[in-house]
C-alpha cells in the first residue's frame, strides 16, 4: 500500500531506545516530579544535579526556592565527598508496591543495573541487595 497522500498513518508501531545518559536524565526528572511540593522538588533537583554532574541551576529558581535548591545541592556535595573518600560509587535502590507485587530497581551512578518484582517487600529488598552484590562482583 502506497502512502502518497497526506493521510495520517494509523497502524504504525514505533520503538524508542534511550541512551544510558538520556535514560538517566529522564529518570532524574521523573524523580523530581514525584516530589509532593515545590520546595521538595527544588531540593531534589539540586541533589540530583550535583550527583549527576550537571551545572548549578540555582538561577532558574525564585528567591524562596533557591534556598531549597542549594540545600539539595549541598547535600549532594556532602554525599559525593563521602563516597569519593571511600572510593565507592553512588547506589540507589527503588522499592515500591506495584499492585499486588513489589517492584524493585537498582541504579549505579544513576544508570539502571537491575530490576524485577517480588511477592513481598522483604523479598524485594533481598533481591535488590543480591542484584547490587552481583553487580559489584
């Protein structure tokens, strides 16, 4: 079937594959948007900006929110300094209830390492710990 006209194509499937860096930034933005209010969003944005090596964006915030942003930025600076002293990477583990199951995901320096589901919170925590241990060794 030829599509020489300007009719829209309605039966197409598109698959998008993100680069690891793009996926890391998208996840960071989603994490910020999940925060309950503007000060918490600004604080989380500052923390993630520092931890991901992004430039300081304090100038983009109002005078009130810049305080929260800088609090997050300074928290990230302290965490990164502690990790660098011990020559350790930055690990994150997300565990959340997903319907009747618990979803878990492990990130290293903001990059996805492993994820899955479990029947209980304890099993999800154990699976995330095991995945992190497997990634180290």
